[in-house]
């Protein structure tokens, strides 16, 4: 069910050598509708933040794995790509093709650039033990791209957890993060820029951490935050939402503000709790 590919990074990400791991979604599988999960019968379901899971086994990965359809890792730990640090341009452990789902996976160290989603995708119950370059990068170029991160968690992300380079909407639901730089960042200096939106809900963030969401107001980005719990941050050092002026020249984006403004960063004090 795994396809380690030996092509160059450009060829690997073109999908030419990808395989179908499981053909389509099984009847009754969970799907994405807006920012909640629906069963096949149409009833909404949610999941509380879980404890960090134990692994059922481990697989050392020497080449990026392509996922088409649905890949269920059975709570095995996958590791072995990259240098374990923040250096740019590392290969991902997994590339998920448009419409694909990856679930029940633990990503160990080295983790390279984590997961790349080529378009709409679902990341369900995936755990990063030590984030490398990024935990996941979203690359779908259409405004209709929909990404759902449901369940799971990430630790030790000195920079970004979720990097949104493409367009469309990302929903991060029932997730936990600790010792992190930014939970979500809309790319501030990509060559091709888009309007992007993110909904972050039912998330527990444990200090130390810097920012939950970073967005670019000049491209019309929005961030909606609901049901956020922040742990061990009595001085409230973790920023809920930072606003930037992005660019397409590769320059460092200019930070223009932070906090809820009702337009770009949408949340109220009742959406954030501390313990």
C-alpha cells in the first residue's frame, strides 16, 4: 500500500508515479462538509482532543509516499525523510493527491516537510512527534480547494505547523499543539498569492507558542477561531491572530496588527479560554 518513489522532487510532486492506495472512500466513511464531519447518514459528529497515542509499529521511509484515495496508517510511526531541522526545500514524507485522505498516522523524526496536499484533502487523526520544516503544506491552486485537519496533534514546531501556500479554505478541528511557532500561516511571500481562509475550532494549544493564525489582509484572508483552549500561558504571550501585508516578491511580510478585528481575525474573548 506504499509507493516509495525514486524520481526528482519535481517529478514526484507531479503525481505521474502515484498509485491508488484505496480506491475512493468506503461507504459510510467520514466526509467534509463545511467545517464539520458528517457520517454517511448526514449526522454531524465531533471529537474531543485525545491523549497522545502510542504507536503500533514503525516504518522507515526513504522516498516520499504518494497517497491517492484513502490511506490508513493503522497508527504506525513513519519517519526517515530530511534532516530533522528547519532547512527549506526538504521532501515531504507523504504527498496526498487531490481528494485524498490520510488518517491514523504518526509522523516521527526526521519528518522532512511532513505532508503535502496537492488539492482538497483530509488529514484525520495524524500526529507529529517533532515537526521538521512544516507539519503540512497546502498547495491546491483553486479557490474551491477544501482542506480538513480533524483530530491529531503536533509537537516541537519551531516555525510553522500548517503552511497554506495555495488557495481555498482550511479547517483545523479537534487538534492539539504544543511548543510551536505558528499553528497556521497563510503564505506571506509566495510567488503566486491567493485569497485564503482558515477556521480553527476546538483546538488546545499548550505554551510555549507564538501565534495561532497568521493571515494577509491585503489579499482578503480571513481567520475564524472558536473554542480555543490555551494551556500554561498565564501571561497570554501566545498571539491569537496576527495580520500581515503579504507580497509575491519573496520579501519578509510586514506585520500590521494582531487580535480580533471582526473582519480579518474573527473571534471574541468568549472563544478563547485559559487554563
